[in-house]
């Protein structure tokens, strides 16, 4: 990266004009993101139809701007300047802008608009179906999403990739289904071995975990934790949704998260907030000097997920985390936590217990939830699975991988928001994020005494390591290149398995 911020340096006219064009696209996306945020958090059900139309119209405008021939001309001129300049930032910028433009011009604006409208309608249908346990209500919307995304993939087809590979690359470039299957073949046996050993020596749920946990106090404590870790509420906010998420209308200046709260289980809210705050800190750490350009965007959702998994699991479930935060939590819940030690709390939030819900799964079983979804998505796009097969196959695969089956579709095939959003190919990034996270932790530990810093409530050195080697890079590096530059290692699933082994030994003694 250049040491000087672009706004403080006179840039060539071609670069300035390119950035003006990119800003026009980015500002429309800002409006789209705010409308999507409102749809998830505050929009009344009666607004669904008009919101779908508004989103479709805006996405159409954004898409036309993103594939404007005038933008293409700006890119050509900027490419000449960047090549001659020797400036690595400018070269990264035009490379990524060219990639986005070449992708965009192959997608008809009418298809982009139809997808946006369908997604808005599917989201409303999914929410209702999940609440009423009515998969048939959602199924036609899901089938339509699949047809549209097949068309989308066909528009990007280069003759070498499967439709599903093309969709995977929307979220994680350089990863194919074949490569991910190889990763799964390494990871699944390791996870299954850990689960078998832990199941042979189960740990009872401690009495102090039973609740009830006051909703307002939970939220206040979670906000206190997120703030100490580094989430800036002056540039962020928190709200409530059925499925927690993080979104960025304008990174790094406006980055928002959501959570859900249960009086029976404080971990759902606490670790949901830490997880989404991890995403948000990545977005808040992007380089503002390159706002509205790819250099102020995350490189992949796998890297993105590594940041949330890092703070949630590597930091948030450690004994050192609770050494610092347990006294603070005891101020909110003095009677429930009287006499509880940091080690006891760390053990309580780390048991290996196969369960139904992915977002509440422990670290070990979580990866198997991802593998299940990957296999189902592959089948949907290679034609071996139909939407009507999904509820039954979901139950079969849950039994195969985790030894449990949902009694309802709400706890099964309807539990995730992703298919209503049309984000097919997204799920593999969750497992990749866990793998990246373990390697980032290992690399940081070589330079920082993580346990000592976290126990003392000092998170600055850890966050700065991530800021320097991950966040500020934006899209200057491809995911696997970024991982290797930051850690000195190629992708190695054994690092995560070894880390989980150590944690399970602490909790289960096996």
C-alpha cells in the first residue's frame, strides 16, 4: 500500500474520474442497503410489496451505472495510468474495478432487478414460513430464486466452471466445489473424532447457566463487551432480528449489527453480538481514504467470517476472556454468577453438544452444519435434488453428521435466512472462516501474549494486528494470498482441528 492517503495526493485525472464514477454506483448501493436493513428491522409487514418494488428499481439503477460504457472507458484510461505509475494501490484498484465491471456487464439489468424484487418477496415469505413451520409456503419462492440464480450463473459462464462454482466465487474467489470437498474430507473426520470423544465423556450443564437472564441486562452487557473489543458505536448500532447479521451502508463510517435475545440462554445474544461485532470491526477497519472503491471493501466472505469467528471463539470463549469480563457480567447478574470462576464459565460455554441450530452450534459441530448445507446446495444446482426433497434430506443429513433430527422445518430447512436472500454458495465461507481464524490466532500468538492481554482487558494490540494485515488491505490481496502473507502459511485445516482438540480436552478431559 502507498503510505500517503489518496485524498492528500494529486491523482491523475483518469483516476479521479474513475473514482467519481465508482462513487455514483456506491451511493445507490448505500440506499439499497439502508432499505434492506429497515426491511429486516422495522418495516411493517404491509410494506413488503412496495419495498420489493423500490428495491428492484434501485438495484436496476445501480446495475445500469455499474455497467455504463462511460465507466468502461474510465477504466481503460485508468488502466493505462496505473500500469505506467508503478503504484501498487492504483494497480490493485483498476484490477478489481475491471473484475467488477466485466462481471456486471454480463448480467442483464432486467435480471438484476427481478432478483432484487424476488428476494424481497422471498424474505417476507421465509419469515412467515419459519414462524408458522410451513415449508410449502416458502418453497415456490425458493424454487424461483434457484431458477434466477441459475440464469445469473449462466451469464457468467466461461465454459470451465459449474453453476455452483460460479456462485461460490461470488463470495470466495479461487475456491471451487472440488477444492472445498477436499477440505471437507480433511475436516469432517477430525471433527467426528472430537465429537465421539466428547460424547463419551459428556459434561452436565451447570446450574448457573439455567437463567432466566434479563433481556435488557443481557443487551447492556453485550454492548459493553463489543465496545471494549473495539466496535465503535459512533459508527455503528445494534437492533433486533430473527437472524443476526452485520451490514454496512457506508463502510467504514456506518456499520450496523443485529442480535436476538432469549431469557433462557445468554450465550445466544452475547456470542451473537461478539460475532457480528467481529464482522463490523473488519468493515470499520477498512481504509477510508479509498471509500467508494474496492480498496475499501472486504476481499471475501471467508476472510470476513474469519474476523467474526476469531472474536467469538478464539477470544470470546477463552478462560482469559472470562477472567476479564466475568466480574463485569457479575455486576449485571450477581445472584446467578456468585462463586462462578473464569475456568468454570469457559468450560460452560464450550461444550461439544450436537444440536439443531447452526448459529447456536458449538465450534466443533458448527463445521458439520456447513458441510450439510454445502452438499444440499450442490444438489440443488446439479439437478440431483429438488426443493421438495429438502425437508427430508435435511433430517437425514442431520442424523448422518450430528446424530440429531429436527421435529419441525423451522428448526430444520427453514432455520437460515440465506436461501431467501438467494445467497447460494455462501455457506462454505463459514467453514473457511473458521480455518482462517485459527491460523490468524496462531500467527498473532507468535507476536502477542494473547492470554495476558485479554485477561487484562487490553485488545488494542490484537485488533491492530488484524487492522494492519487484514482490514486495511481491502481487496488488494486474494483470500489465500492474504492468509499466507499474514501468517506465513498456506491454508492448513489441521491448525483448526488441533486448536479444537486442546479446547475439548479442557472442557471434557478427553
